[in-house]
DNA sequence: GTGAAAAATGAAAAAACTTTTCAATTTTCG
DNA sequence: CGAAAATTGAAAAGTTTTTTCATTTTTCAC
């Protein structure tokens, strides 16, 4: 993630490293407020604004994706792959990516039914992760 | 929508009728602020709080669904069907519902790849609506 | 390495959005 | 028609995000 940032021409700064690392360590996705807290343990002077700015950059680079959950749409999870989606555990919130989305038929059907030319989609799955299932 | 509201035991009030009608008239989904403006043309005294409260009720009843778009997650569109998703035009923002989502294979594959037990999903498609395509 | 230019930072203020409170009004129903 | 219950909306409070701008940090050419 740091590498991609500098390859995209952004400076390598302490603040950004803190945000990036805080993000990487989160299994569940993290809000800007979460990232400020976690990030400050790595760089005490970190400011909330920089968290927002770093997220914006990472999102544009496709390194991070916003999660849209029942209780809010302000958390972000890392996104290594190109086209992929997240599956989110309803119990522990663990968010993992999965690739290989074979959703073409659904898109075609939607297109046929509505007349829209479908160009992109947003898909998020919710369920229970393996660890949480074991605990039951 | 009004019928469903009263069947669910809610009073039939001028404020709610204004919000409901404003919502029904919106092709693109509407934010609470939009609904206040539009709603006030039907009931001048309408308050913003009532818009929020009405949306909350309608959402719980499944009559309205939140849209999650690039520029924000605060607009709502009516939702007649049970399980359905919206397709949103990137040009004019028209949001239409489509039913008949055959997405089971994708869910199974995601489940196999991640080990999650998938219980629900959120899907939104983006593209160009028929009217906008004609204009090109 | 040095130093100037460019980029980035963060505190504070402003803006935007949402929720809570509560007295007053409206609706329901016997 | 009342009385009780539900609803309303202004205002205040709370929350989140964006803007500003003086200062600091990073980069890069020498
Ligand atoms: Mn959202
Ligand atoms: Mn579906
Ligand atoms: Zn879990
Ligand atoms: Zn359109």
C-alpha cells in the first residue's frame, strides 16, 4: 500500500504510514475516528484531517473500499484485488474480500428487465465468518 | 404506501402524507433535505425531523430503501417489492427497482471461497437508463 | 548534504448532517 | 364531543466532515 502510494507520486510521510498501518491491521474495516485513535499510537501527532485525506487518496487508488453497513457507511477496508467485493461477518464484523464474482447473468437479467445499460455494480454480502460459526 | 402505514398502526397525518407523496414523485431517490423542500410544497409547516422520522418508519416497513452512491449514502427510494435491488442511472440518477435477482451462485461461490455463511447481501447496479441512452 | 520549492500537516473554525428534547398540536377512538 | 395517545416541529445538542491557513515536512536539483 505504501509502495503504491509513492508510485502514484505521493510523499512518504509519517502520518500516511500511520494511517496505512492502522488500516492494514483492521480486520473489520475502520472509521476515520477509529483510524485516528489507532493511528495515534503510531504517530502521536496525527490529525483527523489527514486521516480523511489519506482515505480519499487510497480510495481513488483503489487500495481501500468503503463499506456500507446497517449502522453506517463510514468505514473503510483494504482492497487488494481489482474487481472484488467484501463479505462481512454479522457477528464480529470481520470483512474479507473475495474475487471471482460471477455476477454477469444477474446484470444481464437486470438489464433486460429495466432497459438500463448496466456498467458497474456494488455488492456486499453479510453473514457469519468461520470463526464466529465455530463459537456457536 | 399510505395504506401500508395505517395498516401498520400509524396515524394518518398531513406531514406523513407530504413526505410519502414527495418520495413517490421522485424518480431518482431523495435525501431528507430534498424531501423537506418538496414536502413543504404540499404541507408548508413540514419539519425536517418529521421527514427523518417518516423515513425511518418507511424503511422499517420495507417501503423505502437507502441508496448508496458515490456522492453519498443519504438518499432513499421507494421499494415496492420484497427482495429487489435498484439500478441507478449514472447520467440522470433515475433509480428503478428490479426483482428476480438470481444471485445464488455468486453467493455460494463467495461462501466457498471465504468460509462465511452468507445470509444476506446488498447489491446496487449503476449504468445508463433508456432515456439517457436515447439522448446520446 | 544544502536550500529552495512543493507537498503535506494539523489546529481551529465552519459547514453539514442527524438526533434529542419538549411544549404544543393533531389524531384517534369510545 | 372529549380524553388519551400519538405526532409534530422549533430549537438545542450532538456528530461527522470539510475548509482554511500558518507551520512543518518532504522532495529534489545542485
Ligand atoms: Mn452506504
Ligand atoms: Mn439479491
Ligand atoms: Zn465473525
Ligand atoms: Zn438516465
